[in-house]
């Protein structure tokens, strides 16, 4: 199987995982270290290992609805 075929066979997912403050800080610190050093970031979410490539794009999103506010740190890339 070719690498590109393998990527397109991945099942769609939409998971939100909650972490303790300590766990969240550790993950952010590992992400920051990877971005700063220009290396791939690896993370396991709900039983699946995710490999974030160096070419990924980073953004911060702010949402407000009624009395609720949300900030999302987003990492996006394409598996071409």
C-alpha cells in the first residue's frame, strides 16, 4: 500500500478530550518545545497516536455566545 493510500483510508473523527491542568500544561509544553525546535509533535488522543508534521499551521480561535466564551488552539495540516 502506498503512503498516500494509507492516509486517505483513515476514519473521520471528532473528539474532544478533557485533561487535568497538570496534563494540559505538560502537553502544551511538549507542543511548544516541538514547534520551537522544528520537530514533529506526537500525541495520543483517545487511543490513537497522532503525528503532527513540522509544516502544520497554528491558529487561535475565540468564540463567544451568550455568557459563554471559548478559546481553541488549533493545529491544521493536510495528509497529501
